[in-house]
């Protein structure tokens, strides 16, 4: 998806983040799809990427992941994604 321009890769010195901007009925949205690495650097990248997305017309940013991300990055929990082994 990154190669096709449908997702963006943001690389720091100690972390990486993959995002997607999506056009939804409620408006343009930035979605943090994958992230890993140093938490302090992830916070810096999140601020920079979210600011750029706002300039691109995004009105919301979302993350689906561990509950700890909501506390670490200041997001409100809207849903929990669950899974089980089959």
C-alpha cells in the first residue's frame, strides 16, 4: 500500500509509523495503521503527521490498537478490537 501511494511510511531514527488518509462520509480522516519503536519519538512523529493531515483537510485521527496508546498519545477510546484463536 505504501508503494501504491495508498499509505504513508514515516520513519524516525528509532521508530516507524504507517498511516492512511481516508475520505469518509463524516469527512477526511487520518488513520494510524502500524507503529512501533521508541515511544518518545513516536509521540513526536504523531504530532508532526497529525499536523500535516490537518493541513490536508483531515478532521479526525484514529488508532486501532492496545489501550495503552490512548493514554500515551492522548486519544479518546471509541472502540476495542478483539480477536481469538480458532
